[in-house]
C-alpha cells in the first residue's frame, strides 16, 4: 500500500512539474475614461445634467491554463 501512495505522489509531482515548465504568463495594463452623467432632479428646480468624468487603471496577469483557456487576475484602481 505504501508503494502505491509513493508512486501516485511521484506521478503527481512529475505532472505538476511538467505543467509548470510549460506555463506562460503575460502581463499588461488596461486604462480608460468613464464619462458618466448624473442628474439632480427636485420638484422646484429645473433638471441639471452634469458630467462626472473619471478614470480607471488595471494591472493584470494572464495565466494560461490550457491551449485555449487562461485565467486573468488583476488589481483595479478607479477614481
């Protein structure tokens, strides 16, 4: 029984090592502008529509899991 556990553990480590060697990682930055509008409507005041411009900046990593599959974690900052 111990021999089978050691064999499975060795095969698992070999598989994970082979996957890690072929893993590719890409990095990138996304940035943009948000041009939102908001309205302040009250009963006795005429409608005032104002622009609310802001920006966003995101840093991400593109982790390839399989041939056509990747995971993309990232950190975003919006102001």
